[in-house]
C-alpha cells in the first residue's frame, strides 16, 4: 500500500504545472515571445536582469572575433532561460535592438552550453558594450564552433527571442 501511495504522489507531482514565472521588479531587458507556456506579461515571458542572473549559468574567459584579447562573459545558460519561459519549439529567432536577427535551431540552446551573457569582465553589459545581453557560444569548449555559421548566430544587444514550433 505504501508503495502505491508513493507512486500516486509522484505521479501527481510530475503532472503539476511548473512554477509560474515571476513578474520583473526591474526594467525588462528580454522578452521571449511565441511558443511559451509560462508567460508573465501579455502572452510573453519577460525578464529583468535579476531574473536572468538568478538562473543557472556560466562564467568563462575566452577570445571572440568581437573583443580585444581574452574577456570574461557571464550569464545564464540559454536553455535555462527558455525553460523558465516554458519554451516549446524547434527554432529561435533572436532579435537585436538594432534590428539584426538570426534564426537558429533550439538545439543550440539545449545541446550546447550557450549563454546569454549579461556581464562582460564582471560589469553589467550596456547597449554600448553589446548588452543588455549577448548570445555567446562556448568557443572555449569546442573550437569547431569558431566559424562564420556560429558567429552569425552570436547576436548582441538582444531584446527579444521568438520561439517557433
């Protein structure tokens, strides 16, 4: 009887909806639209800096084509941000504040340790320093990523991510 009750409780917990996404307390720096199951404002999932920095992430020092020498990026894993939003799709369109956009498979978030860098050398990224966030691929972990295909996907000044099915 005890094992049956344990099984039923485990099944109920697994079927429970994910925790609702908090409402930002500070300025919104990222909007995730499209196929999201955890919206917190007008059908989209919006994040302020503290919400993003509260997610699991990575701090890494590396060289990129856009920086002078080795710099340190830190921020949440893209997969953690998408999970918080309840993203359910196959593709992402990442849009910069200046109108640039790149389309990438959602597997770049799920299978690669991409981060949404919010800090550069420990300082909050501003629009002037490629912020409020920048998609950074783990060039330090996999040199095969260091090519034009992934450079084009490395959007900075990110304002929105659209999740497509």
